[in-house]
């Protein structure tokens, strides 16, 4: 009986699929393993004793036998990885070159830091108000060792609204006068900060008018030191200090009420230890004894107070020295220097408020602040100008001690003179 479908015969079956003979061919050019046919074994010597030798299958790579059979699923062809893929899922990516990445990251950071530093320098330098021309000062003493800064706090109300004047108790006087004056010496033997009481008795020397250019001859006129500033501004004040001390002033720095309060607020207040309770209706100070953080308004009241102090202006100058050193110390802390959200407002408030001489640079300003920080850290000396008494309400300097002090500063020696 024929088991094949209708119209199919054994001949058809043989022609279509073959019977393993040499003449068998596939029905179509499908992808099939090649059949490698070797020499037929002699009768009775087949691999299994009379069983004809079976065809040997060879894959596309030329591998033969069932032991070498490869389905193709681990060659990478199915998953698109090609024959070179080690895991069968595609070509392996090279390992990251961490040394190269670190190198370029470092270069990028250094470049950004350099550009930011340069941009900050030019921004800050452009904000300095270089208004004081020390070249107008005549008959100047020779320059000594180290650097001398004349630091002036003025009672200028510039930039203050009527509400600010009322809140800060500054009054509404026109113009400006010196409220405090200090000499800061920097050198190899530590900084020295010397307060010049505003009521110091001094002689007004010959000078050239800062505006007129006219030379005014000295007449031996004796006045209080702050009168020199009121008469012809910073240039005459420098000339008067140099004439009465013999000390060459290298740089001039001035700050007004508004600028002082703004700097203190920009750094988040200044911590200071107040030695006694202070209540002064004129300056507006109402402070308790002990360590505390002062706001800009409180700080300004503190450094202006003198009527509530036993030593009046002399005690006030000591408080001013103490506070300015604490302020410099606060500005130079990592919390300010490394925090751009505090550094830039502080620099902006300070640079907008300062008036300096035409030769003053940012490095000079930084030297001044770091030296004042050194004073508060115990690395330097703070003192009042040595006094010998008073006359008619004017404070008289001790001329012998002043001469010795100036010699030590000019030679950049360790200061041994004691002030009041």
C-alpha cells in the first residue's frame, strides 16, 4: 500500500528528498550544512558492523562532526555582534582611561579658576576710588623701611538717606570731617597700629592747595589734628601728619559711616568682646558687657562712642583699633574668602566705600587687611600716640617718645615705645 499522498510515488519521494545516495539534492537552495562524503567502508566493516557509514556534516566554518556542531547562537551573528564579540552581545568597549580623564578634569578646573581669579582682580581693581593725589604733598620726609598706611574714618554721610541718618544717629552735617585717624606700619617685625587722637595738638605747615594748586606758607598755627582735614582734605592731613612726625606716609585709606556699616553687614556681623556696658545717647550705643556679634548699626555706634567712656577720645581710639582688627580678622576667614556668596558682597561693599590714593593697589589693600588681622592675633602692636599732657583742650604729644617711635618704624625695628 502506498502511504504517500495521492499522486505521490516512491519515485517522487526519492527525487524530492533523496535517500542518502550520492545523487540526492536539496529541493531548494536553503542554507543547509554541507554533507561531506568519504569513501564507503568495505562491506561488513562499517562503523557499527555492517551499518553503512553515515554522512559527515560540515558547517559553514569547515568544522565537521557532531562534536563540532555549532548552532550559531554563540557566534554573535544572531545578536548583531559579529564574530569578534567575546560575550556574544556585541563588541566590548575599551576600558575608560581614568588617567586621561583626571588630567583633563584638572586642566579644566585650573583654567576656570585662573579665568575667574583674573576677572575678579580686574573687577575689584576697577571699583577702587583712587581720589587722593599724594603727589600734591610737598616737602615730604624720606621713605623708610616697611610700608605706612594712614587710615581715616570720616563722618561723611554720603550715600545715607534721611531714614539711615536717623537710624544710625549720624546727624545731618554737611561735608565731612575725620572721626578717627590711625597709622598702620607693616614690615618684617610685625605690624604696628598707632591711633592719632583727633584732638592732638599739631602745627599746620606750608602746603599746596589740593584744588587751587597755590602754595600756602606755614605760620606756626597750632590746631587740632582733625582741623587739617577740614581745611583742605586728605592731602593736607597727610602733609600735617608727616610734618609733625617725620614719618613718610605711603598710602591713604578712608571710609565713611555708610561704608563701614555696609562692610560689617556684608560679612554677617563681627564678633567682639566688649569690656563694659555701654550706653550713649549721642552715638546710639546700647551694648552689654561680654562677647557678642555686632551688626553694622551696632558696630558704628560702638566705634563712635566716647562720652560714655572714662577716657573719652583715648578710650574710643582703643575701641576703634580693637574693632577694626576684629573686622579684618572676620574678612580674612575661610568662611568669607572661600564663600563667593559672602566674598563678593563684602568686596563690593568695601571697595565701593573706600577712598584711596592713586598709587594704591589691591595687593596693598590686602597687605593692610592681613596686617590688621595680625594685630588682633597678637602678632603686632597697637597703641595710642605717646602723650605728654594737654593744653587748652588739645592733647600734647611726647616729642621724645614720638621721635624714638618714628626711628624704630623707619628702620623697621621692633617697637618698644609705649603709648597711652
